[in-house]
C-alpha cells in the first residue's frame, strides 16, 4: 500500500490542529494541498478518516482514530531512529536510555548513570520507569529504550531480537516491622492446623498492585502461610509497600533487589526474611545491533559487572535473617 510519510504527517497535523485551516498555518501548506493529500490517503486506505462540520472543525472516524494512533507511533519511531543514527554514526555520541521498574531506583539508578557518563562520547543518560517488565520490553521493541532491566520471563518471545545477560536471582522477601518480636513471628507461622492469634501488625499485609507480576504468588503465600492476615493496605510499588511496613502497620513482600535502594532510616525499621520459594531471574536486555558499537557494548558489559559484584552483595545487607521454622 503506497502510503507516504508526508501523508501521515499531514494527517497528524490536521488532527492536532483541529482543522485544515489551522493546520495550513502551522505546516505552511495551502488548504487545497492538505485536502488533496488527505483524500489520497483515504483513497489508498479505502476508509474515511475525518469528518468536517460546517465550521471546518474535524472529527475522527473509528478508522481515523486507529490511523492517528498508528501514524503517531510510526513517526515517533522514525524520529527516534534518525536521532539515534545521527548520534552514533554522525556525531559519534553516546546516549543511554535505560528502562527499569521502580524497584531499581536510588543506588542502582545512580550507579548506571555513572557507568554511562564515564564512556567516551557520552552525551546523555535517561532513566525511565515502567510498572512492569512487559512494558519495558514493549518500549525496547519500539526503540524508546536501548537498555532495560527486566524479569527474564518477559523476554520469552523476543530472545532473538536482543542481547541478553543474566544479572542476579532476585528472591522475594517477607518484610516485617522490626518492632515485632521474633517470638510473635514464629507463633504466627506455627499454627499446627489451628487459627493463630495474631498481633495487630501481623494481621495486616500490604496488597501489591495488580500490575506487579508477583502479586498472585504473594497472595498465595499469605493464604497458605498466614491465612488469618488480610490485605488492609494496598500499594502501587514495592517501595511504597515497604514504607507502610516501616511505619509498623503491616507486613508485605518485596524483592531483595529493592534493599540497596532503601534509605538506612527505612531499613532499620525492617526485619527481612528471604523466601527461596519466590524468586525471579533479572536480566539486562539491549537490541542486538548495538553490540557492534564499542561504546554501547562496553556499557552493557560494565552494568553486568556491577550487578554481579557490588549490587549482588548489597542485596544481602545486615539484618537479613532466616524465616523461623513452623513447629
């Protein structure tokens, strides 16, 4: 289908401006030229895209809604690709667009920014958050990111498109306020088939957001291990859930990879119990073609090295204890 970028750009301009008259002033084309290009686009697609009322204001048809979104995505991707080409092959500059979930804030974000900034030709480092690994993989596909830290499971259908390297096994932990005595925690786990009498704190847990992949496994753990506990609180991110726990209000689950990014004042208020039964493998993913460029390949290698040494060590700080055995 012979659709041109110019036609998509004109269509986008008309939709954004709200009328052909306003679009004409913005992009410097005559109204007849714009109308002609829109007519050609509609003819090639076999569908009407816009409807104009008597005042010239346009409304999108269902087909117009679809092509406005699709065209915007195509034009943004082209712009990003052209910009990346200029940086890599014309200016010899290095721009790192790193995607992570909110767990990897603070210490992790700072370390990766430092690694990027030390590369010759460095121009800019961007770190972007998404609520799930699936969202980050989609942004990698659309060239909105050139690096991402994701759960390995999210790359099941895309392994051929990316350079991928394992970083660490990220165990989940049960997080309890440090004010709760170990004897109470052991009692909560020692039901012997009978309902446990729980303290107010242990009766409550923080329910994880529906977009967090570990939510269902967290809920299953509570149903099996402490069925008397109820989801009294809810949080969008692991960090928010841990903040509620640090206040002494409830318990929750969080990945061990969050711990290096928590302020000391928060960590001091927590008891951390790693759970070997709840784990995920975190990987670094980058489009394969970037491995042919020394600067990007070197940043890839250095992030892996940092995660496997320093960061992996920091995921087990003081205060980590074994979960008391149920009697």
